[in-house]
């Protein structure tokens, strides 16, 4: 999956829109029409279409390797072989054809790898507040959550509760979906499957909402060798074990017997630091530790 310069420029335009409504209008205008299939859901993600660019690599044969564009008639112009009709083939079928043809007349046991470099028919776009916005080739069973993970996740300013998906419909129309991503991760909503042509836009969270959230919601932090370090809401009866579970548990390098809890002191008092043996808690030899607002949990690396 590779990003596209056009969509990077489009992102810059979208980020300066004055309102959510204007952003959605601009986003609607930006969605490209499908060049082959009027119904995006009918696109075969494994099949080659006109407009696709395929990257063919032949081991130790640079003259036979490169990026080849499928023209309007469904052909590519390939060295030695000339025009090859590839429309309707899968990548595996094209690989088999080239392996057999080159192996018969030109090479001994050719080793070939083929992948899509670009594909206007099989692409989705994700714009706005994610780590790597851009245009990506859709893979089978790709969902919204998987795509967000693939592009590096949200930025700290993302409005995760109002992710917009603009979708092409059969016949050329467009519809807009608004998705609450935290609800999906909590299991309160179903993940959204993506189809070719989808444009996902993540707006920036309003600064005043961010400030209000930080003032009202008490939080604790987890750092170091856990799967998902970060800030977590201090819920009722939150303990160290429950917090570590929310953070995805330890990494293989975690020093589970030397977890540090840095606890904010009363006004005018210094912070205190506790060393907790989580393994002993899990074994029932020590009591779990209730969390307090502002606690910072640090999971160090184990010694070898």
C-alpha cells in the first residue's frame, strides 16, 4: 500500500476549511469517480484493471523489472514480449504467465514478484488527523480500525468520536457515514468494512473540548514496556492490575517485579515512588494497588 502525492496536497486544502460542514462539502467534491466499476463493491481486489500500475520484479534481471501501467485497452508494454493483455488477470495469473513465457524462451527458472504499485480502482483515502494520511490500496477484509492502525493511528488532536466516511454508491452517488471509533474498540459498535473509493476524514478536536476533557476527567498514565502506553481514565475501583490490562499487558521485555508507581504528593509535598511486584500480586502473595488521580506507572526493562 503506497501513498499518493495528490492526496497529500488534498489534505493541506482540507485542513484549512473553516467548518466541519465546509470540510465535508470539500471532501465530497474531492472523491474521484471510479474509472472502471460504477459499483465500487463489485471491484475484485485481486484483479488487474486499466489504470492500475503493477510493479514487476524479476530476480537479477533489471531490464525486465519495473513499474508498468495498464492502458485503456487493458495492456502493458513489457520488454521482449511487447503488448500483453492483463486486464481481468490476477497478480498470480500474470506471474504464472510471465514465469512460463520467460522460462520457455529467455530465462532459466525465472523468479518473479508482482504487486500493485497504484490502483485507482482499489484505493481508499484517509485524510486529516492520522500519522500518515494519504491514498492506500485496499486489501481484502480491510476495515476502518485496521486502516487507522496501518497508517500509524490518530494524532493527539484527532476527534476519534466523529470519523467521517464518504462512500461512492452504485450509479455514482455519494453517502456520508459518521463513525465513533472508541465505541468500536469498546465493543459497543461494529467495525466498518471499507470498499474502493472510500474517503475517510478525521477532523481536529476542538481545542475547548480538549481543555474541558483534561480538566474534568481524572487520568493516570502508563509508560514503558506495555503494549499500549498512554493516558487512561481513572474509573471507579481502578487498580494497577486492571490498568495494566487496559494497556494491553506487558511486553516480553517488561520487568514485572519492578513496576514503579509515581504518586503525586499533597500540595507542597514531594511525589512518592512505590515499587510494586506485579508477579506477586498475580500469584496472590500481595494485594493489588488502587490507582489515584495523576499516578504515573512506569514499567522498566528487565535485566538479562
